[in-house]
C-alpha cells in the first residue's frame, strides 16, 4: 500500500509523493505531536496524610519468641482488628492500628498479660515518587528532612513508589508541608 500526501498537507513540492524521511526533518513545519505519558515524572509527585492511628509496641515477649509473637497476632486477628506496619523488634513486635480499634487491642494484650505500650494520636505521612528506590539519595534526603522537622519518627517504611512516616499527629502537617516545599516541583 502506498501512502501519499494530498495537496494542502505539505508544501507543493511534496504533494503527491510517498512518505519519506525528509518529511520528519525538524526544519519542516510539521504538526505538533501529542505524547502519551506512560509513567510519572521522577521525584515526589504527591504527599498525603492519614490520621486517626495508634502505635502499639509489645516488648519482653517470652521464649520461644516467634511463638509469642504469633500468639499476639492471632489474638488481634481473632478480635477482627486490622494492623499495619508490622515490625519485629528484638524482643517483641510493633504495629499500627486505627484509633477506633485501640481499646480492643489493649484488651487483647492485657488478656495475654504481655508488656506493651500504646501511643495514640498518630498519623502517616506518605511521600509518593515513581521509582523511589532508584532515585539516588532521595530516601536519605526525605528521612533527613523528617528528622529535622519532627521530634520523633515512630515508624519508617518504603515501597517501590512511596516512603511512609508514622509520626505524632500534631507533627504531620509540618512534615507534609516541608516535603511539598522542598521536593515537589512548583507548577505555574
């Protein structure tokens, strides 16, 4: 099949000729191409907060440690409480729950007679960035910014496209604002 230009599509000397490389010459006056964006631009593109959380820290669990951890998690699961940010500590576990389930979790831990602490009024600050782990130094810069802006970070986690900080709820707006100010491109 032979494609040819119709008059009016190109200057007269090219009308009626098959498409050829000369038509892609940047000096030619070609119509602009609209590109489809297949992936997000590098760097931070969204910062969000999730509020209404509590941090649970269970310590000094009995040996065998793994069985004790599983007992705690089993009781919380049987109470139909969803947890996030589960982390193993040298002698226990720590995790995040919704404020609405904090009392239920506390009752479970008391029933198990395990040593624990609960920090209420926590928020998660999420910094979204495409290919976060591939951006040299970005995680370190974000963590440094968090350390400079809040007194304490309860949890820190990362995924392929976001870094998550669990902090005191009163510190979350400042951390969110600082990340936006220092890492997000200004859109005019």
